[in-house]
C-alpha cells in the first residue's frame, strides 16, 4: 500500500459514521466529548503507535510490542484479544449496514428493521464478501477499503452541507447551547463515552501489515496525522448536523445517520438522494469489515508462525500468498457470534451487546500496548501519554459493560457482554498454554 492507500485505510478502519448517530443520540454534550476523547485517547494512541512503530517496525504491530515488553504470554493474549475483538465487531458493523440499507427501499423496506432473520442473512453475506476479498489478497481487497473510505466521508460531507441549509430555513431540531454542551455526571450520561473513545481507535491497524506498506517508516506518520485531522473534523461537524436535522430523542444509534439524512433532505426538497446515501453508508460498513479482516486476520498468522496456535494458522495460500486459514476461521467464528448476539433479544439489543463486547475485547490489548510504551520508551513524554491512554482505556472498558438505559433485558445484556468476553479470554489462555507445552516438548 502507498501513502494515499494508507490514508484511506486509516479512515475506513478508524472513522465510522455509525458513531456519529451514537454521539448525537446522547445530545449536544457529545460535541465536547469528541474533543475530550481526541485529547485523552486519540493523541496518546497516535503517539504510542508512532513511537513503538519506530522502535519495532516488524510486521505484527502491537503483538510484537507487548511481547517485547512483557513476554510471550502477554504478546499472545494481546494478539488473541485483538483478533477476537473483531469477532463481535464484524456483526455489529454489518448490523449497522443492514439497518441503513433499508432506507434504499424507503418506507416499503422499513418493516424489516425489526426482523432478526434479515439482519442475520445480511451479516452472513457481508462476512463472506469480506473474507473472500482478503483471501484473494490486498491487491484486490484494498479497493473495497478505499471505496469504503470514500463511502464514509461522502455521506458525512453531504449531511454537513445540507444541515446548515435546513437550519437557516427552519432552525435546529435540537437546542444546542453552551449549557447543553456541558456533559452530565450521572451514569446514564457517560456510558456512551466508551463508544466515543472506540470511534477513535484503529490507527494501530496498519502497523500489523508493516511489511506490506511501501516505505512504512516514512509513510505511516504523515498518513496518521492527515487521517486524524479528517476524522476529528468530520465527527464534530457531522454530529452537530445530525442534531440540527433530528431531535435528540428521536435519534437511533442503529439507523440514526441515514435517518438524519432523510429528515434534512425532506426539509430542503432533496429526498431523491436518500437511497444513494443509504447505499454509501452500507458500502462504507462493508469496506470497514474488509479492512479489519485484512488487519486482524494477520495476527493469528504471526502468532501461528510462533507455534502457539496450530501450524495451519501460519500457512499461506499457495496461489495468493495470504493467511487464508486465519481469515476463514475468523469469519466462521464471527458467524457464530451473529447468532449468539441475536439470541433472546431484539435487533437493537443484539447490536448494543455486540458493540459493548467489541469495545471491551478491543481495549484489553490497548491496556497492554500503553503499558508497553511506558516500559519500552522511558522518556517523560512516553510516560505521560502512555498513562493518559491507559487510564482512558480502563474507564472505557468499565463503561462499556454498563447496559443501555432502554435495554429490555439488562441482566441478559450484562451476562452476554461479560460472560462471552471472559470465555474468549479464557479460551485464548488455554490455547497458549497448550501450544507452549507442545512447543517445549517438540
């Protein structure tokens, strides 16, 4: 991948328009939370990735970094949880794509918004597409990454352009004032903060594929900075635009973005663009799935080479040279999580559980990555940014475990979120010790 491929890759893996709706559903205070998350999480994360990439530029990324800092078990569990976090993440992203794709057919398709069968089938097809392109290789897969990036910011840009027009004619649908921007301190007001931090994650993903990036040492830093500026600006502007278009209480985290496009388009007489935008939103999510398959699918390959997983995980496809076993196993397990996440709950309940599991499992490796920065880079700046990132990540993990206020079965949501996460971690530990014994006795 070249410089612009890398910029697009960072945008499609880190920027997601679905977090815009989540933020807008929390009200105007989310605008300030975006800024806080950028300072308390995104900047430490970028600093951490740049420093550790410079110290250890080999393919493997955070797996290599935590192994250097804390040993093989910590490195394996980092790679395992990072890989495992995508298992619920893929279904959650595909659920979002499915929900917004319904706007292509307008009101005629909206009866499917509560159909678990529709969401499950859509997710299975999306998983097949994502893994298929990545088995063939990045030369093909990168085009869906790039298309996904463009499909992310074009709808956001359209909303940012249209919302002020509607505001100038009809005013804002949500009151935005200095008083409303100040965040509340009650638990129900802060549980979404973990999702806002999660929206800035992903910049470490390309370091996992360092050997496949053209002049990685020179291209990664400027690509990170440019992508970060674009993402932050879009998050702020698009969240404000959703609030201008739709009253806060009517915003849905699952369909809220396209819902806002539909509302503002109706106000200014541009309804014909809604199906087009809905299609772009769905494509952006499919691009995100393909991009994350490319990044996370290579971690078991790296770990497999180290013989902690069965040797098959280290095999390359004889024709395309990709870690096809790792990619196919990840897709199969993600398909199982589609069914487990949906069991016993509504479509929205399944989506919320999948998002919470993604945040917790994804942020567990971040704890070790920030700790690795502190240990491996003894400079004061590394200690400051590493400590700030570690604290923000720990708080986000706690908040992600708290069920949504409107969840119909809070106990089941907590059991699913924490229970399945613990099961995944325990399974990873068991695989490590089994593989280590096999390695030592070989």
